[in-house]
C-alpha cells in the first residue's frame, strides 16, 4: 500500500528532525546555561519556537559546533540533518577538527 508506506517514510523523516532539534536545544542549553527560545508566557514561547529562527549566539566553542547546533535547530526540512548518521558524521568531524594541534 503506497500511501501507508509514504506516511511511514514521512513520519520517519519528521522523527529524525525532531530528535536533531531536541539535541540542538540540549547542546545549546548545556553550553550556555540559557534557554534559546524564550517568551513572556508559554504561548509566546511556543510561537517563538515554531516560527522564529534562533537568535545568533557567540560561544566559546568552535564555529563547527555552533553550525551543527544551528542546523539542528533549522526549521526548514531541506536544511535539517537527513539522518542521525549524518549528524554523527558532522559531530565527529567537529571533534577531530578541534583536536588537531
């Protein structure tokens, strides 16, 4: 049944994006001690989370990791990580890049 298969594929892609988004939020909050999306109340916070891009941030870690966080938080599906494997490759590359003398 093609429609059912299509729904499962789309659901799988959405799940990858949601997990990457959550990971991006956790990494950001761990690195900064701050919440990325804030609002006056729950409704404005959710609106910011859904519709506004993350504010730019400067952190004391490499640009490659900041770029990974921003890509995790990307709202456009075409710019998100396509898989957990792709995200892991980027994280590994960032770690190896920072370990070079």
